[in-house]
C-alpha cells in the first residue's frame, strides 16, 4: 500500500496545500479530506492520480481547509457521471452531521441535474463512532476524536499481519483514541509547529500540538512510524530536517515529515 500526501499544511498556509492524502493499493484509491479548494484537482494530477479513479472518500470534519475541496470532487464526479465520463459509483463517508452539511451544500451550490446523481451513483454515507467498513479490502474503523471544536472523526485501518494505520485527524490526541492509536504501525498526527517556536505560532491557542507533543505521544503509545502533518509553512524549506531533529529527542521510532505530493510505501 502507498500513501500520497496531497497536502501537508494547516488552514492558513500559502506555500503548500492544506492537509489531505490518498491511500492506494492495487489501483484502487481512498482519499481522506480535500483541502481548501479546486487545488485538489491540481494536486491529484501532479501526484499522477486520475481523479476519476477516486471511488471512496472520507471527510474528517467541516472546517473549510478540509471540506471545500470535497465540494469540488462532488461537482466533478456528478458532472462527469451525467456526461457519461465517470465509470461506476462513488462513496463519501463522514459523520452524520457532516453528511447532512455536504448534502445541503451540494443542493445549494451544484446544478440540479448533477445533484440528481447523489443517492443514485454518488453515495453520501454517515458513519457512527466505532463503526467499521471495508475500504481497499481492509477493515477501517471510524472513531469520534471528541473535538471541542467541530465534530471530527479519525480512522484506523487494519493493514494485515497485525499492522495498522491510525489517523487522528488534525487536533491533539484525546485518550479516547488510545484503543486505536496504541501500537500503531503508522500514526498520522498533526504537528502545528516546533516546540521551540511555540511562542511564535501559539499552537495551544489554536488547539494544536507541537512536534515534541506528537513525538512524546508516539513514544508512549509504542508507535513504530510517526507521520507529522498539518504544519505551519514558514519553515517549509527546512521543515523535514527541523521537525525530525526535534522529534528524535522524544521518539525512538521513525519520523516522517512528508512534502506535498510525496509518496510513502507502507
């Protein structure tokens, strides 16, 4: 399985795209979030992924740096279904409140003739806390991270052979996530900035973590590989080096700080 980061930045970045990614196996794709706009189509193109091959999408929460790109995907999928240029069906998973928001936005923003495909070939499926579905022939369990801001879900994918990938969304770890995050082969966790620059970026005021926070957590949870994303973009040119150096002070596993469009083999 491969993981391609379409974007790695937090909400207000301008030098990279907002955090979203694609998991791929056997020419099948699972997209998680869509970033903040039509740039999602640019990112997919330059990642070598045909957006028409995206059949399964998960949306973590309603913040505009995650959901606006999804509206573009809904538009493109429905429009090309109508034109006979999108094969098969597509499914979007999200918690119930977010599914209703996506439906309402589609009705208000898309053409009526395109919205007609929602519920027929484009399925918007609500998922509950601790509910499991099969995606990429893998068991995926969604969970409520108990956000104090907008309701947000993460997910845990069983990769086989006892390995698992856990996505904690874009907020600090909550102990309710322990059953999913502990002993993860891959833990995807936000890291808004370096601990050494917390006075500059004020992560805690924005309800985010530092690299040190995420790294200490990964060590406590016996994680094998830690992937850091949803960062500031001021340090973009040296982000990988700076974040890995700080993280290694607290975490003995492997730390990945991917760039936009970088692909990792899981």
